[in-house]
C-alpha cells in the first residue's frame, strides 16, 4: 500500500497482452521486410513513452470509441506524419481502423519482447540499493551474458530496502543476493535451529 | 525458572556461523487476482502441476491449473492477506507432511501444523502428500482380520487389514460412531489410527478427540482436522495428507487404520475449487475427475507383500447420503471403488437397532478371509438368516396364524437382532463375540425374554470372563472352534443358565 503506483503496474490484462503480441508480430514482420526493425521498435517506444505518456489527452483520444477512425487518422498524420517511419504511421492507422489504438502500449511491450527474442537479447531487471556505476554495469552485463548465453539489456531500479547487494530478475527467474534477503533467511534459520535446540536441551538452557 | 542467556547466545552464534550464504535463485510470478482460496498468478513459467509455491505472507499454495497466460493456484492457508501484485515463489518441491512416531497422539491440520497447542511436530521424517499407489506386484490378498469390536460388523461384514470398507448412510445414523468404535478397538493391537475430519464442525471434532482421550485411544491415534471453517483447498488435501502420514507405518511393516469423515464434503470442496478454476462442470456440477479424486486416494490403502514387510493400511471412508439416496453421483462412485459397504439406516437407528446397519444390503467383498475360523463358524449363516427373518417378519405382520416352525424362526430372529445391538464405545474382543454369537445361533437364548436379552448377554459375558476365561484365551490363541472348545462353551452356558436369575 505504501507505493500505489507499483500496485497498479501489476494489473495485467492478459487479453490485451495477447492482442499486443499479435499486432507486434505483424508490425515486426513488416519491419523486417523493410530492414528497419530496430528503428521501428525504438520509434514505437518513443511514441508510447513520450507522446502518449506525455499527453494523457492524446492517449485518451486514441482510446476513445467516440472519436471515429477518420478523425484519428487525421490526428496521426498531423502529429506523427513525416517525423516517423511511414510504416509505423500506417500501422497506427490500421489499428485505428480496427478500434485498437488504445492498446498501443501492449503492442509496444509485445514488440520489445519479440525483438529481444529475434535478436537473441534478454532483458535483466537489476535492483540495487545504490545506483550502479559503469564498471559494475559492464561486469554484470558480461557475466550475465556468459551465464545466459545471450546479449543482456539492463533495466535498473533503485530499491533502498535491499540495504545492499543486488536482485537480478531475468524472465521469471530471480537471482537474489541482497542483504535484506540474506538477513531474512538467517533470521528464519536461526529461529528454526533455536527452537529445535531449545526442545532438545530444555533442561540445560534453563535454571531455577 | 529463567533462561540462561549464555546458552541461548551460543546456540544463535552457532546458527549464524553455520549459515552459508548462497545466491537465492527462485522462480517467481505475480498475483493477478486472489479470492475464495484460489489465486491466478502471472509468470511462474516453469512451474509444474502440483508444485508448491509460497506467498509473501508465508501461505503455501499448489499449482492446480496451468493455463496459457497464467497459473491457477490453490492456497492452503490464509488468503485474506495476499494482495494483487504480490510476488509468488515456486519452491520446486511437492507438498509433503511430517510423518512417523512424532505425529501419533497429535491433532494436526492437513499441513502438519499443530492444532492441539502441544508445539510443532519435531521430526525429520516427511512424506509427499500425493503418491501413486503401490502396484499389483507389491500387494497380497487381504487375509488378516481388522476387528472393529462391533458384533454386527465383525460377524456379517468382516473387514480385513488392507481393505476399504465404506460406511454410508444419512446424517445422524451413527456412521462416525462405528468408525470411532473401530479405532477404540485397536487398543493394544499395534495398529496406528488416523481420523481425518473434513468439513466437520470443530465442536464435533473436539468431541471425538475427547472420547479418544477418555478411552486411551489418543496414544495411538492422529487426528487431522480441516474443519468447516477451513478453506476448500485444505479440506481437499486433508485425506491425502492423512494417508501420507498413515503410509509411513504401512511401508515400515506396521498396520494402520484411517477414517475419512467424510468424503462427500471433500468432494464438495473439490467441486468448489474446480468451479472457481473454471474447470467444466459435469454431473451434479462435480468436475469430470472427481472419480479419480477418490479412486487414487482409496487405492493407496493396501496390504503389502511380505517382501515389502507385509504392512497394511485399512481405510473406512464415510459418505453421507441425502434421504437414503445411494444412487447419487458421489455415493455410487465411492461404492464402486471400495471393497464393500456398511449401510446404516435411519429407521433402524430410531427403532433402537444400534449400530443401525442393514445386513441385507451391507457387504464385504473380502468376506470370510477376514475372519478367524471360529467366527466364520458361528456367524456363517447369520446374514442370510437375518435376511430371511426380515422377510418373514413382514409376512407375520399380516396377522396370519403361523405354524410352530415359522414361529420358532421368528423368535430366533428377534433374539438375534436384539443380540446384535451394541452400545457405543463398548467394542468387544473377538472371543467374547464368538461365545455370544454361539449362544444365539445355537438357540440357547430362545427361552430368554426378548427385552432381557441384552441383560442376559452382559451377565453371561461377565460370568464367562470371571469363571471360564480359559475358553476365551483358547479361542483367541487358536482362532478355531474345535469340538473341545465347543463342548466347554456348551457346558459353561448350561452352568450359567442353571444359576441365572434375571433381575426383576
């Protein structure tokens, strides 16, 4: 409850995710044919993060079923035309025509996942108590890359509650070497060991 | 009394010194939604069906449904403090419970946590809750009796060690009483008993524990309780957990008896979970695999071959019917799985026949193999005689005049019914049962008033235990009813009747 934003991020619409994956696949296949895959992914990220993220009105307008496709197409041409790849602009128009423009973020997530898979990359979420420096960053990338046999992309988070050490999450696997976790497990272990010993040598440990 | 701080400090220091810090690698997922004892979790992409997972509040869950985008988890514990977005950790193991001598005499929940306030179960022995039952080659036929101490059952539907005998009937007909008597009768027989209470009122379970304690049966009994207030997943795993604890004794060459009270409620809990998990409903809205749910449980009761130590696990599942409806889904399923059933009826119960077993439709498919020879001899024709008597009784009610032979048969029948009545918590040793049934079937009771039969029985048993205990010892030792024993019983009965004056 301390962090309402984080609570909200977990709200996951598996239907939208499925949809995003499908659209992302179509977008990336088209981009691959044109040979501009990484540009497309970068630009899509830019659109979602900067334009939609920066202007909630625009995001709301894209999501709204009351604004018809023609109007949306006009806005897309005006805002994104020229500056972005025509492929992306066309793609957005297709989405608008199908009333799916509100799912642009899901498409972005799907496209990144798919692009990582295609290019043999993997995303590693690294949480630390203090910010990483470049040397450490390089070391983590290199070592993780060796272990996973993939190129590693880092996403860094600062979490002071970890006290020290770091937590790396790749996919669904978490490598946890934080001080907080070690303290927790040592506490648990000591508690268990202590209660077992207490039962065994109750006489010895107490005196009248 | 006070704790010496030096000792405590040294123990803690030792723990800390021995702590080896490895990187904690875990597979995780995120809670999407939670409620009604189940959670849907995103992630956990490598989790296996039935694998244990842990929630941040310490609750244990089981991966129940593996779907394309999420995993359905059943939560075996407190699900009210789990929140959306919580991290779920896969533990990489199957659910297991503590087993061995440490669980005997305890009242536990289905995960092996204490409910009796006697502290945690201290043992290194654990057993997986779900295992595949032993196969054909590892078993042998049931041939050793498992005495329940109830005359009607030991005489007419005998139960062998390793058998599964269903106790079925409406509510309030004495089903649990039969099972409790069977547990009480295992005193000194080297049989470990397990009473699994599923969806029962906690007050009734407390009552059962009280009775077991009062009669000294808690020394060899474990009570596993998933009460009516426990979440459905706990009620669902309770019988498997109890069986896992009991199997420990079976696989170590010992004998165990387990009572599932009752499986209808377990089926209901399973139905609830399945429906919440959106598994398709079938007949009576039960999921398609509710048969397997019971068959894989009851299949684990067995008599092991001598190579494996010859241990056994006998089970007494209980099913509650509604208005005597045995053709409902769950009753027919369990009837077809078990090796026979004891059918208890409300009309018999209220007319004073207790245990209210209906001998006509109760069977034991193991039959005479699970009886000592002497019992087989005295009780061999009893079931058919009683059935004939019931038919005749209905006919006699028409008020027709009866010839003396028929009248005699009726009189004998009334006395046998009377003789098979037995008060609760009074299981009888098998030798006592043999002499009593001998007296009845050989007609020695024909001249006793029907209403004084039970008094006669009690006095006669007292007499034979006091004066002729050698006969009882001989029956117990030999197991057979030799001519010599038969003569001495005859003589004892004659002697008793000569000096017997019923109390007015």
